[in-house]
DNA sequence: GAGTGGTCTAGACCACGAG
DNA sequence: TCGTGGTCTAGACCACTCA
C-alpha cells in the first residue's frame, strides 16, 4: 500500500480515536510531512483524499480542519418538510421506546456483529411543526453506545449524532442508504395520519465512523407523496 | 483560473468536439505536458480531475482513455427489473410518437434554450421481458438532434445514447436526476398495468455533454413498488 | 523491452486569512 | 506581517501492459 494511503489511514484513525476532533485544525501540511517523515507532496496527497472523502476541510490561508458531516437534518434531503415560511427546521423528536436486545440476524449482518450480540434498539417518532412525519427504528452496538440507554431524553436532544459524539465518543462520517417504496402498514398510517391505500418510502441507513466501521443501522419511513430527491453523477 | 483547470477545460472541449473519442487513448501524460507547454505534474492534475469526474479512465501501463459512461441501462439503478433468471437485460423500446414542437417554458428552462425554440419530443415506452414498465417523455434541442427525427426505429435501437453519439455526434457524460412519487394517472395505470390507487416514481433527468452543456431533458415514470435505490455519501 | 501511468521527492512562488 | 494552503515546476524510480 502506497505511503500516502497509509498516512491517510493513520490520520483517519486519529480522527476516529478523537486525537483530532471535529472543528479542530490539523497541523500544517509541512508539519505533517515532518511528523511522519514524508515529502510535503505526499502529505498533501493523503490530505487531499481525506478532503475528497469529506473527512477534512481545507480553508485557504487558515488551515485544514476536521469536518463534522451534517447528517442531522439529513432526512430533509429526502422529504419535502418545508416550514410554513419555507424555513428549514430541526424536527422535534420523541423516543417511543428504548431497549437492549439480542441482534437479529439482519441487524447483526448490517452492523458486522457476531449473531446474538447485544444491541440498543430505539424507536423514534419525528415531527415537523407538530405533525408526525417519520418513524425510525435505530440499532446500535451496545458496547459502544451503552451510555445512551440511561440518558434523559432532554439531554439527548432532537438529534442523535451529536449525542453519539458527546456521550459515546462516536463520530459518524459516512452513510450508505437504500430507498424503497412499500404500502403503509395500518400502524404507520395511523401514526403518520395517512389515508387508505397510501404508500411509504423506506430509507435504510448504515452509518459508519471515519475508519468506515459500521456503528449504527436504522430504518426510517415516511409518506411517499412527500418524497423528493436529487442525484448528480457521471 | 489555474493552469491545470484551463487544461482540463481544453481537454473536455476536445472530447465534446469529438477530437478525442470514447474508447480512444489520449496522448501520454508527458506528451500532453509537452503539447500544452506545462509541467508533467500540472498535466497530471488536469487529467486527475477529469478522471474523478468520470470523463477519463486510467489504465496503469496502458494509457488514459476517454470513458463512455454507461447510462444506457441506468433505469436499472432505480427499479427492480430483474430478469426471471436474475440476469441484467436491456429493455425493449418502443417509440410511441416523435414530433417537433416549440419548447414549453419548462423544457426551455431545463435545456437552457430561448423560449419557443424548436425541440424534438419523443414519447417512448420501455418493456422488460415483454411487460411495459417505464414511460418516457424526452426533449432534445432540434438543432443538435435533427437527424433523430427521420431515423428508422430499428436503426435507433433500444438505447438512445449510442444513437445520439453515432447519428448526432453528441456524447452524454453527466446527468442530474430528481426523484419524486405521485399518483399514477389513469393512462399510466392502463399502460403499466397498475391496479387502483397505485403510485408511480418520477425521474426527471437532465443529461449534459462533457462540457456540461444540457442536451437532453426527460421525464420517466414507473411503478413505485418496484423502485429501489442506493446512495453513499459523507 | 519499450512505453505507460503510479509514487515519491524537493523546492519556488503566489493568494488568502487572521491577528 | 506571518503562516497557511494553492499552484507550478522538475525529475527519479517503480509497476504495470502489451507486443
């Protein structure tokens, strides 16, 4: 494996371990080169890859900073939940249930855990302007996230990823999502206030830390009619 | 604008104009550097950006090649149209109608044309294993695509983008897509064989040439139940 | 074996930001 | 003004492909 890639992994590892924290500046490029005994161009290439991956952020003249990806309102990427004044709002969040379970085969598979390993299961309802819009089932490896179990909901707040970072030292840097459309169940329809024959969009998300180790799996679903998404590619 | 970026645009322009054709090798990096009077590292950086954009493809030891993006079966990215044996199939295509029209405001806006400019409008039906699965309305600037109007459908074949390339010299390199879910119209339901209260997924696609000039706009729609999509990001 | 891209190095100079 | 990242240059050596 080339030098610049090993250096990239080393730096990603330091971010995972919290040695470089989100918002903080890394040492200057020339300093990194000196620290790791590589040429400046090599350090630069390692940093460049991390920038392309979204882990770091360069600010010309200021430095290179650890980025904190903004997945918080990320369901806004998928659904049209505009405020009445067109403003972007952070949704209200209600944790309906919290429990520790043995991972099902599916969940263990997604999180790359041994079968039967303990996981935290959260069931959560999210509301925009008071209206229930999204249902979520969230699974977390117990060993990494056990502080979540006993935290007061008001301490957790409406967004989980900052809570993961503050209370469990876990940073989400990558996500993989799968989207499908199915009939709403009777329960879904009741909670989301849907009429008969309505459909829901399901978003299955696997969230990973800076070293690309899976740390959360969740399924969210909301009214299909409100779904809207944009892709660019080549 | 930095040198390597101007060089990138120059090369992208040559691909647009057909001076470098899909599948063909570019001159070697050192040769490009010599041709354009830049340092090898600068040529390399220009090429690197084009590779990241998907316009070029490097093969170690062999050369750098113009890539032909594969948007042909691209609706397979969105819908579960597996063959009965799980094989990937090219769908059958039927052009239902072909006409020359004045661009509506919406179409002119998408294609960045003056209002009222002439466009070709194709209405197309796509079938997988004989079953109608996708309806498409396709809009093309008449000036660039006029040969399409008179071509026999058997000459065009089941895939449009190769036809654009062969008969109109137009290469599609980038696409932008927007996805939403709506009720099926009665017509849609009849053609796609949907039951009552079914929904469709709409995919609005803007296709661009290597210089990112819009050259096609289309709206496709198919049964929501069959929709399935995967995203990675950070 | 000849030619290609891939890695790594070294250093000069510029443009930007923050104090 | 100083330190940062951004650009551009130059060249050595390696790894791979292909005839």
